[in-house]
């Protein structure tokens, strides 16, 4: 009689903070899915004003995509312990995030100058609510980037724990993809 000893299979566990971020991303996705679904349903009811997207939103799209690239390079540099490159790319990501927010503000001003207002037609109100909600998520990401950036220069790094940076990078890439989705959605519904 032979006995078989089974060794327990180790499961790869997800870090609790990373799991929390994925839950938050899922919630945010559901919120924006609800926003865009409501937009489509409301559009079908009529009384709809059509408008063109400001050109500045095209530039802001390029800026946010570049910021995602610099965030990727920054995270990779940290993992490779190339700290000067990590700090530089993190700083560039922060500046690009701020530039994106400024360009968004300028785009809103341009819309307002063309008499497209939050208290106007439902099509106009929904545009402002949806883009405004995205902008709030960008501001949250900028604040997180600023905190990580300041910590990068505060002290020498002795422990190379990438968890916090990976969570920030995941969130930043998510708001990038979310913007692209929203931008394409509104272009298709002009």
C-alpha cells in the first residue's frame, strides 16, 4: 500500500489594496456605464441639441495618453531601481496630468462660450456632468501622483515595494482609458 502525500497548491493571492483598487475601478466603470446609458436613453426621447467637441479635447487626449506612457516608464524604472529615471518620469506624468486638467477646463470654457451650459439642454447638462465626473477622478489621480512624487524626493528608497506605485499606475491607466472611451462616445453621439 503506497501512500500519496499531496502538497498544497499555493494560490497566488492578490494584495488587499490592489483588490480594493480593482473594486473601486469596477464601481467607477459602472457609474460611467450608467451615465452613458442614460445619455443614450435621453437622446432617444428627443429635444436634443447637437454640438461639436472643442478641438482642445483632441489635444488633451494626446496629453493623457502620453501621461500613461510616462507612468508606465516610471513604474518600470522603479522596478529596475533606476531611481533618477523613476523620479523624472513620475514628475513628467504629474505635469501631464495637470496639463490635461487645464486643457479640460479650457475645453469647458470654450463650450460655455458657444452657449453650451450645464443648465441648458439635457444633452449639454449630461456632457458637463459626465466630463466633470471624469475630471474629478483625474484630480484625485493628480493628488495621488503629487503625494508619490513628494515621497520620492523625501528620502532615499531602502525598500523597493512596488505595491503603492502599481496601484497608482493602475488607476492612472484606468482614467486614461476611461477618457478615451468617453471622448469616442461623445464624438459618436455628436
